[in-house]
C-alpha cells in the first residue's frame, strides 16, 4: 500500500465532502486542494483520478451503493457518503487495486473523518459491493 496513495485517498475524501456541502464543482475543488492547500505527501495524479473518476461515474457508483443501503444516499452522513463513493469507485474502476486494500483504506478514512461507528457501516457496504462486483477476487481470497 503506497503512502502517497493513502494521502491521495484522504485528500479525495475531503474534496468529495467539500463538493457535497459547498456545492463547488470538481475543477474548483481540485484547484483549491492542489494550489491553495497543497497535497503534501499525496500522489497528485491519483488524487485527480479519484476526484474526477467519482464525479464522472457518480450514477453507477451511487447505484452500486444503493443496492446495499436501506436509506436513500442523500440521507447518509456526508462523510460516510464520500468514503463510500471513493471506495466504490476503486472497487468498480480500479481493478488493479486489491479489494482488501480499498476496504481497509476506506475503513481508516471513515474512522479518521466520520462518526464514531461510521467505519462499521462503510465496511459492511463496501464488503457487499466487493462480493458482488469482484466475486472472483473475493472468492479466491477466501480459499
């Protein structure tokens, strides 16, 4: 697991959260994070790929999450929603990243930024998404 990718995921979750609550577009958010705040140790290209990838694929990401939630996505905690969207993007579109890495990273992000037990919810949803969308990989890991 790359430290620079861990930091890119952290910045991407913060950016996605800021988009939700502030209503800004992805280019404005990217500019703020890259130019104003700086990305520090984060991989800037991976940050951009995550941010723009989630935005470009939001409908399919939200549909994949909605299959396993009992509430509408707009009723989820904004931090949990941002983490779920990031994790689901990686599960669906970044097949080279092992599903266990994606889930573990997202659990850590939910612990860091979310509500007390939000990481448990994130873990449960992403595990179900992985079992459905990466069934072969999940099955092979269970052997």
